[in-house]
């Protein structure tokens, strides 16, 4: 792929090389890609992969996952020019290969999400298209001959009946080494003989996904070598910063811009903190009220969040002063702390308008003793988290479900489950940003008020 800055149209279309909708991404396409598309396409694909990751962590069933993948693909991988859809698919995949080749952990996540995406997309293809994909990609599986079929027909029928999918005369079978179909083997859904599995056409997704995964796994290792040996240096000023930002970046709405009208005022801040703040902000808010002080990390995390929910600068100064002055006195507050609050609002120093922290940023922070910032799902002990959830009104099996996600390091899913338990409403988009939590909560509560 050649990355260009100009507005030139792509010189070749990857789509023109294949008639199928799905690609095995065997080699990078001969395309010119505009720098903007390089990043935007990757962000769109990342939204799909993150949606899949959320769906799997929430334990969605295969049918639900199939629906979710279809919706995610439709929502994010469209292109105003239909002939460019496949190019977008291929370009975004190769960009994310660069992003996710760089560490074991990143490779593992990408491999798993891309394989899931491929598996569901393959299942949605028609049988004809699946057959043509198999021959196009020269998968090393041959359909068994009529003569061989006759020798094993009875056994195949027995397996087919036991899984409730009787054979018809035209069912095509492939023979594959049994270790390549672990799911079918474990679920006793194939006939095995002499180390080979006889896989019916409707089960080939398992074979194809295994091939896809093994191919991608090798490619990621090779891409990593290229990245460390050349690309990282040659693209130091151009692609490398985009690539590095993509694996940690926040992909949701922008909360950096001040709202047109104030969303929160001092008179209702207490009520809204208890009804609509996510746990990370509620904890900071409560600690501030209790100790009349927060260290720098806490002031930044809560201060920028409050700015993002619409607390005006004048109100922010009054709010922080009313607490801090009880501990350090009004004069010291004016001298030492007011500056950094104005700074957060872009009124001091470089006049940068600082952005409220995303969940990823909060989760990856490293609070020390005496700090109260960070994400409670990641940084609290299980006992403290249980107590904090109970204080928020979450109890019983909901708490167990949340703690289960925390043990598996799915902190944002745990926060989403808390949101759902508190608001008694599903929230399929998942929490990615504390300000998103607040906005979604206000919307639900306002709707409830209007309908009563
Ligand atoms: S998941 Fe995000 S919103 Fe929820 S507590 Fe953690 S940082 Fe805050």
C-alpha cells in the first residue's frame, strides 16, 4: 500500500481482483491510500472489532453475535461509493495489522477479533459464495469422491442424525486433519477416521476460520519484524504517530468542546453526582466532599469531567474553592489551585482546551497511595468495589456479574453492567467514556421523568 497526502483517487481497486465480498487478506493491495483514509478506515474497523469484543465479553450467544456483527459492519464499514467498500475493508485490515502487530498482547486481541469477524462474515455468505471462496483461496481441503462417500455414508448419517441435521443426497463433504476442527471435534459434530474429520459443507466455517487464523498469525509476526526493522523509523514523523495512537485511542464522541448551554449547575451537582456520575467520578466527588482536598491526578480527572458535563468556569472555581478553602484556606486556594482550574478551561498558559479523560486513559492511570483517581473497577480491591457498588444501589446477582467481568479484566463491561443495573435499562453501546456515562444517564432519567 502506498500512502499519499494528495486527494488523488486510488489508482487500482483491490475489489476488482476478486468477485467475492470477503477477503483472506493474503497480501497488501496495490493501492494508493490517502493519509486521512488510512486513519479513518482503521478507526471504523476498530469500532467493529471493539463491538465484537464487547459482545463476546458479555457472553452473547452465537445467533446474537451474528446479528451484532451484521449491524456493526453495516454501521461502520459503509462507503459513500459502493465500489470502494471492499477497498475500505482491505485497507483498514492492513492498517490495523500494523497497529496490532507490535506486542504479544495486541497481536492476541487482534487475531481473536479478526477471526471472529471473519467467521461470522463467512457464515453469512451464500453456500455458492462459500464454495467459491474455498476454491479461490486454495484451501488444502478436497471434497471427498463419490466412491469414498459411499464407504462412510452410514457413519456420516449417524453423526448427522445425532446433531439433528440429516444429510441430503447432495451434501458435500471435505476431509481435513482432525486437529484443524477443534470445535467440531470437541462437540462430537464430525465423523473421524484415521486422523481425518469428514466435514459437511455447512460446517466448513470451522475449517476456513482455522486457516484464516493461522495465516493471520504468521503475517502478524512478519509485519512486526518489518515494523521494528524499518517502518517505525522511516515513518517516524508520518505514520508511526497515527499507528501508535490507534491502539490506545478513544473512538467515541468528542467531549472536549464546551456545551452550548450549561448542563450542570452548582445547585444540582450533588443530586446529579449520585444519580448520573460513573463510579470513578462519584468516588472522587465523595472524597472531595469528605476530605476537602484531592491530589493533582484527582483534580484533573474530576475537573475535566465536570467541564465536559457543562460546569462553567465561574461555577467550577466556586465549587473547588468551597471545598479546598475548608482545608487550606481561601487565600491559599486562590494562590495555588485556581490557576490550574483556569488552565483546564484553556484560560491560562498555552490556552489549550483540555479534553476530559476517556475510560482507557483513566483505566491505564497508576494511582499511588493517597490518590483517589483511576477506575474503581481496575484499581479497587474486590471488597472495596463490592461496598462501592452496594452504596450505588447495585446488589445481589448484578454485583456477582460485575465482579466476574472485573476478574476477567473487562472493566468497561463491568461499568456498563453497573449502568444497566442502576438505570434498569439495557445499554448495548457499552461505556467508553465517563462523560458518555453521564450523558446516557441524563437521557434515560429525563425520559423516565417525562413519561411519568
Ligand atoms: S469504566 Fe470508565 S466510566 Fe466506568 S468507572 Fe471506569 S473509567 Fe469511569
